[in-house]
C-alpha cells in the first residue's frame, strides 16, 4: 500500500498557533522531514510528540526527495515541515511535492499559520486582490517593477534592506500606503503603517529587528503611456527615426499603445516648438 505526503504548516512565532490536525499528523507520521531538526524538535517537545526526524532543506532537498519518495512508495507517511509557516512558500519543499506528484502519491496539505496572510490582514490594506512575491528583488529595476503592481503587494524582506526598499518606493510614489509588519505573533510584534516617504525616513534612521513582512498598497492606475517607453520613442526620434515608426517599434517591444506613444512624442515636439 502506498504511503503519502502530509504538508504541515508550523507556527511563525507563537508555538500555541499549531493546529490539532498538524499535531496529529506529526504523531502519526513515520518520518518528519524538517528544514532544521533543532527548530522542529522544540515544537515536538513542547507537545510531547515523538517522531523520527530527517533534515530536508534547500541545500539537500534534491538529494533527499528520491529517498523520501521511495519510503512513501513503500507505505510510509512523510510529514513535511519548514522552520515556520507553510512549506514551499519561500521555504523548501517544492522539489519533494513535485516528486511525490510524479510518483502518483497522495498529498495532503493542512491549513495553518502564514506570515504573508497575517501581515496582509494586519496592514489594513485591500486584501481582495493581492500579489505575493516572496523576497523582494535586490536590483533596482526589478524592484521598481515589483513595486508597480496594481494589486496590494506582499513581500518578505531582510531587516537590513527594509530602508533601501522603502526609499525606492518613496521615490516612485511618496504617498503610497505601506505597512512594515515585524515579528508577527511574537512578544515584540509591531505593525507600522503609513505613507512610503514617512516609513522610508523612519527606517533610514534605524533598521528594524527580526523577521519582516512588507505590505505595499497597489500602484495607482497609470494614465498615458509608460514613461520609459515614451522616453525610448523620443530618443529614437532624436536619432532620426520617424515618430510613427518609432512608436510602433517600441509598442511592439513594450506592450504599450502605439497611438499613445506617438501622441506623447508629437505633443512633446509641439511644446518645444511653442
């Protein structure tokens, strides 16, 4: 008889947030695959759970997955946990889940704590449409693109980079609402809400401590052509290209409206002539 994989979310800070179903699954599992055996052992000891632990982290999951799949095919139940929250969500587990699916094994995912969801709700920003991007990109162009999301943005961020990311956001839109959610469910939990410029100034003086989730309100709907695309058309025209041709080429590459780009460059030319 085939075994199965049980994905078990664990508390993001407060150990009392573990669910009864997760504890039952951990007790029943033949083996518990965990990101850090020391961290998981603290949770198990708190609730008197005896279990065989095996390390399963980002550096060994490709090697571990075939071994665990083989055990499940032999009838064993494997419980998958990460250090905190839901496995796979910016945590190890994707390779194992994909391998289990490929092997035709049953996968059971239990509900539980999630730092992303907790921060989204605590931020007070719209939660009907939102986008999770994991950890924010470090390169400015990629960061600016992520911050341009029309949906509420949910992201993990290193406390050392919070000030830099907020500074970029403040340059793009100083009034954009945001929230810095720190140490969720822990003793020193803190939610700081405000416009981007205000938060950037605050954290430029002192970096936050602990684990941070950054929530950013959706970017306002843009009117007119994308500034970068319009600038590209203007440069082509200055180099000798015909406005209509330049607008068509840039529109094809950027997805912007060729008519909007054409109007932007011709309007700009009229203003200079005036």
